[in-house]
């Protein structure tokens, strides 16, 4: 899945990917942390995909062959779940299914950092994290504090480019999301997506669930970069809409699910804030 | 608990079961998947029951003797949890406590399919699933895709009747819920419950939580079929009310909990849509 | 952390602790039950703290050194998680980090009761439970039914005082919260906090999440008793505000997160109901 995009993703590509998501309803296998399971499944359902949280070693590989995409999230790994992650990632790679690695805490915790690094050999289609996690995974030491990002996404662009040795595309979430990947004729490029809401990081597992949505979009988009950009845009637009209806983080969480469901072509065209792709040095 | 109903369940029986639930507040032990735990506990609390998610092998059997009913849901089984399920199901049968089997994914995944089939020897009081799962468990192959139902509930009636060899009553959830069980003087019969909301399957774990509510109702109803019908009716009426207050799946989930709490005798009598029982061939 | 309070906590102390929470945003490591993870993380985020649910044996001790406080909740223990609890509690004690023990079900279930009793040797800063759990942990047999409290908090004062042999401060949640601890010059004292909402126990994991919030406050308050009182007051005030916006338990849960976020000095001063400390016999 180390496939390049044929051109820089624009709003028309996002609209097309969104239409494909709604039409094909991709099934995403999620091997994820205990905090995120319920919200992640609801995010996938609201956005237009289908969730299945199959993460035991007995079924993980088999199910990766059934699913349309796989998410591996290192938030609360157990020994058994890590075994499942290896099996699912390997099976996904072999079956040509897109899979997403969310390396939560990889920078600050050696045990899971080692697991994250090891999983790179199965070539994740997408790596999505916050800036600290992307920096940490790239081996630069990110100083992540818990699961929050203490680094600015722009500081993660270099490390994200380094990670393109293993993954087709990499993003760091933040007030402005930073996505890097290879584009035919342009080389390695950065696409920035603005928008969203300051309430988004006030609700737990919103970042985790974006990783799952990225797996869903990667299953229906023409290339991983377009899929990842589309997931970020759908998320940002929905967060912006939800904020208008919210009185705080609790009402925001419910309104965000409503908005993920309600986002249509008009909302995407009206609110998407995708910057033009910028070449970045490899 | 392979007890027949003395007559076809009607609205008066549902109202009486609902009053008994509120008066007795049955304690339901839930051995369930990681996606559903929080929502399931909130559904039980809102409806008028009490939850306890005791699912470790050290305590599962002991707690089945303390609880008023037990739910076993195969959504995200682990080896340890499966050991607990066997212990809890056996203890529930021996203590004469009602227990519900929700065979998620039993049709499409051989490992858990084998577990589900093995658990039948402890004679679940109730089997509740979507149509694909009921068909899959009955051994006909259901083609379940993830945890969603791709089959119509009416196609599950024959398989559900087959499962009456193991369970007192069986239901397949869908736009119209199909419940089968034995009624004195009528033999095996089908009771259909309409209503509900298209938003219900857009929220994860709503089907799972219905299984837990069925265990609660089975603990207070005169027979398993009446309990299962009452759980479906309480759910359908609450979903219909919630839809009126919802702007999408996120606000629906909160409104659904409010409505489960708010449903009273008047709402049940006004909105319940229970069809007359129809005899079906064994 | 068996530190006495220098004086009985008053509203000014609560306001100061609240300001410190918002300024310092303490990181709380939560080793908790599967029902509570998502809601607990959202409660911490909404109140102004940061959550991290690191509960595997490989990382539990290391992370207790990174975190500002630790919560150990016995709601759904597994063998691996119990090993992690021992490691995290020991590491917290050695590092002088405050840690909270929530002994769910300790009174009624021997296996976890033994674990809870064993964890006392690491001297929890705070023990928080409902009355039955506090009574059960103190060895008097509480008759807990599931995770609910069937005893009145006032009946837990004696047992709570007994537990001060192991912990700096102990609280029993209920319609009126009862907090005991040692105050310089006054000796062992009881502080009662009224307010809250009858909807609070209708939402699962609200008690669990209060334990996590207590760990957050203990990390920023001058002493454990003041921290525990501040957590109870923040919670009660937010619940009272949320009830005014709620139509039932579902909308209450969202409004409660909004209110935890929205509570400011004015709301605390306007609504807090802290009774004067009363000396109690040791």
C-alpha cells in the first residue's frame, strides 16, 4: 500500500471519497484501547462505515481478511492484544488491505514503543498520531505527556517524512492537521487541513476514532493520501458544525456524532479548509 | 428455564412485567464485549434494572448465584472471558437463574461459533441476536458481515424454532422484531413487535444492551417468552420516543436513555405494537 | 501521604484547589474497570485534568512515576490488571504520588476483597467508595448488592475512621457525601458535602470517575483531605447544574460533562454545601 497519489488531493477528491464511503460502507476491524471502543464504533457508524472490534489472537488474522480495513491503536495494549496486532497487521499486508497504525504513547513508553517500531515491518498504509507520537515513533523522542500532544504538528513534519520509509502516508493531528505523502510528479508533499474545534481534544478518543475513520476512507479512496486527507476533512467539518450546537465537551460529543452523520457534499464544499500541497524535502 | 408461556403475551402482560421490573430492580450480571459495557450498564440503569459486569473466572460462577439474571455476549471474547462464560452459564442453569446468550458473529467466525454452540448445553433461557446470528448459530450459515445483520428477521424464524431445542425462547432483532417460543395450547408461536427507530442500529451496542434488558425482564416475568417480548416492546417504544427528540445518532443515544427511563404504562399502552401470536411449524 | 490537614477544609480551600487543578492539569493514571474507562477519561478532561489508562504490568509501575496521581478501581479486575495494580500502587507510594483506592464490590466478593485488603499495605492516599464498599473493606460485611450502595453513608463513618489506619482520608459517596480525615488540632473529623443530584447514581461509572477526580485533586491540593473534599464539591456542584438541563439519565450524562467543564469560582461559591467539620471518635 505504499502507493503514491496521482495528484494533490483537493475538495473534489474528498467529495468523491465521501460519496464512496457512503455507498460502500467499509467494514473496519479495530484493535484498539479500552477507552475508545464505544466512541470509535459510534464514529464509524455515524460517518457511514461499519465497525468490528475483533482483537483476540484466535480471530484477528482471519478477520483482517474479511474486513475492508484495519486499525491498530496502541492506547492500552495487553500481551494478548499485541499478539493479535501482529497477526492482523501481517494478514492485512498480505491481503492488500489498508491498515492504520496509531502509535499512542510510543515516544514516552519503551515497551509499547518497541511494539510500534516492530509493527512498522508490516508497512502500515497510514500512520496517524499527534505530533509527539509521530516524533516519538520516528525515534526522535517526543516527550509525550500521557496521550496528549505537547508538540506542535509542524514540528512533526520532518519525522513524518522519515516514517514514509515504512508507511504510504502519515499525519499529525492538531489545531491544523499535517498530512505527508508522495504525489506523482511532486514528490513528498505536505497537505495541511485547518478547521475543527478546540472542543475536539476535550473529548477522549476523538483522535483514536479518527484513525479508524482513516482506515475506512483508505478502503474506498483511490490512494492512501487522498483517503487520509478525506478522513481529516470529514472530521474537521463535523467538529466545526458540532461546536455550533455544543455547550461544553459532553454536548459536543453527541453533536459531533450527529454532525459526522449529517455532513454531506454541500457541507464539505462549504467548510473544508484544505491548503494546497507543498513539496517538502525527503 | 425451558418453560412455556401460559398464553400469548399481550400488552397487559408487558405492562405487568414493566411494573415488576421497576419494583424489583433485578441485578443483571453481564459478560459482554468491550464496546458495549458502558452503554449496556446505562441502558439497564435507565430502564430500571441494576448492572454488574463481573466477568473474570475467579468470580463469574459465584456472582451468577447472586445476580437475578445473566447475559453472555460473544462480541469480543478472550480466552479468560470465555472460561468465565462457561462458569457463569453453568452456575445460572444450576441455580435456576435466567440467562441470555447473544451469539455475535457466531455465523461467520468459527472460533466463537464453536463457543456459542458449546454454551447451548447450559440451556440459555433466551437467545437474542440479529437474523444473521440466529441463522448462523442454528448451523445454516448466515453470511454475517461484521456485527450487522445482512439477513431479514423473517428468514430467521425457522432457525430460531430449531434453537428452541436448546433455549426457552429466541428472538431476531430487526425493523420488526421476531420472537419465537412455546405457548400452552398453541404450541410453538411467533410474536412480532414493530416500532423502534432506524436510528437504533446507527448506535453501537444497542442490540447488545437489549440482550441485557432481556435478562432483566426474564428475572421478573412469569415466563421467558413474556419477558423477552416485554424487553423488545420497552426498547421499541423508547426508540420511537427518542427519535422524536434526536437530530442524529449522537443525540439519539442520549435521548434513548432518557426515554428508557421515562417509559411508563401510558407510553406502553399508547405505542406498543405487538402482533397477535401466530403458530409456526416446529 | 498520611498527611493531616492543617485546618478544616472550607470553600476558600476548595476554590484554591480548583484553580490549581485548572492551572496544573494533573495527569492521572487510571487502572479501572471496563465500564468506566471512557466516561472517566471524559470526566477528567472536562474537569480540567488529563487521563491515561495505562494498566498493563509492563508499564504500570513506570507510568506511576510519570503521572501526578493514580487511581486503582476494582470494578472488573483481571489477573493481569491486579498485577498492574500492585505495581502501580507500590510505585506511587515510593514516589510519593497520591493514589486512590476504589474498592468496588470488596464487601461481597471474597477474591477482590482479598486484593483490596492487600493493596492497603501500599497506603492509599484516599479510599473512596459507596457506604457498602467502605464498610465491606473495613471488614464489617456490608451486604453490597452489585456495585450499588445499599447502606447509608452515615453508617460508613465508623468503618471509614478504622480505615484511616491505612489511608490519609476516606469518603463514602451518597445523597450526602461523608469524608473523614485527620485535621491538626481537631483530630479525626467528618466533613459532609450535600448537593448533587438523584440522577448521578442513575448514570454508570459516575462514582468511579469521582475516584479519578479525587486523584487529580490530591495531586494539586495542600493535603489529601482538602483534595478529596474539593473533588466531592466540584462533582456535587456540577451535578446540581446538570440536573437543571437534563430530561433523564442520558441527557444528564452529557450535561454533567458540560457542567464539570463550566464550573468556576462563582458556581463553587454559590452552590457548594460543605458542612463544618465535626470531630469523630477514633
